């Protein structure tokens, strides 16, 4: 029990949602097995049970919420009081969504891309599957909307309901397109840059930050799944970050134990990291510095 709460706080919200999904299916299976009368009496509990993993995860962060509240009160930042009680990951996703909408606006206005810093670039869009995925999303969004709109009258005969559903579908499609175009604009040329100060990571609104060169203890090529590598190295999942637009990481940077690397990942600043996983089009240029024009360490 002494390690349950720390482990729960360190787990991700994705794990909590997966647990909630498993509880939901377990409840459905239990309802099918139990006698009809008993299943009906337990129906309220079975409906509420999937919310328990999410509630437990949220309550485990109560000390953090109280600390953020005290900080907001001390700084008289009244606007941050409500946000202080929201999960940081949710607030981060809201920031990412806002950045994607701004990226779509800048794409529509044909604004120039921010110039990257001077240094040695490492691309991640040339050989990856990101462009293919974007094309699939665009085609499916444009095809799905008219097809679904043509099929809906077969199931809904109320004109008011049809109009509402059509508007919701149109809003969802436009929101998806805005995120896709915004993400593509923010990615720009799709390159990390090695400068004299460090390795600057940037994948649109998903992750950005600079890793000082003296914080990198080693650099390894990997071909196994990220979870297997972390398990083999004995590194906890919350101490690692994946910096890839879509593809499986093929290289990992391992930090020294005394490093203070800070990266903004999905709108949340992450610290206390042990490693970062990258996908690069040419990973050998980073993992094997002798093959590149610039030395990894001067």
C-alpha cells in the first residue's frame, strides 16, 4: 500500500483510461454471467465502476492540486485557480489544441515558417510515414462526410435531428482538418537541430526543448519496442519521453544521472527525465558521429 499511491501518480492518464476500458468490459462480461435479477440490481455499480480508475488517478494528484492552488493564491493569480484543479495533462492537451488552431490560421494566411537555429539538422519527415498518414486522414475525412450524410436519412427520419447530426459531423470534420493542417504547418521542415548549446528538439506543438550536450551520457540505436527497452534497462515509463511524429523510435539518448533536462511534451513541462526516444530519417548520423560532417562532441 505504501507504494500504491506513488505508482498511481507516476502512471499516465492513458494507463488510467485503459484500466477504465478493461473495467467496462469486465462489467459487461459479469452482467452476462450473473442471474438477470442480480445483474439488474448491480447495474448502477457496473455503470459507475469504469469511472473508479479515473477518479483514483485524479485523487492521487490531490497534493499537487493543493500546491498549485496555494501558489495561485500566493501570487494572486485568480484566473489559475480553476486550472489548478484540472489534470496537467488535460491542460497540456488544451494548449496543444490551441497551438494547432493557430498553426492552421498561420497556414491559411501563408505566414512564413520560423527560421530554425544555425546548426546541423536531423530530419524526421523524409522517410517516415507522417505524410502518408496525413494523406489518409484528408482523403477519409473528405470521403466520409458525404457518404455518411447520404446514409443518415436511412436511420433518422426527423429533419431536426438530421440537421443537428449533419452540423456536428461538419464541425468534427472541420476540426480534424484544422488540427491536421495546423500540425503540418508547425512541423515545418521537420528537423531537429544540433547547435553549440545542445540538441534542439521540435516536433510542432507536441514536443520542444533543448538538451545540453553535457547532459547526454550515451546514444544508442534501438530496434525493439520502447516499453521493452525501458523494462530491460529498469527505467520507469514516466522518466522517458518519445519524440516522434508518428513512426517507431529508432534511437535513444540516455541522460547522465545529474542532468536537469526539461522538455515540453504535449503541453506539459517534463523534468527528471532519464532518456528521450527519437525517430530520425538517418539515425546513424547521430548514433555514429564519425559518419557525419560535424562531431557529436567537440
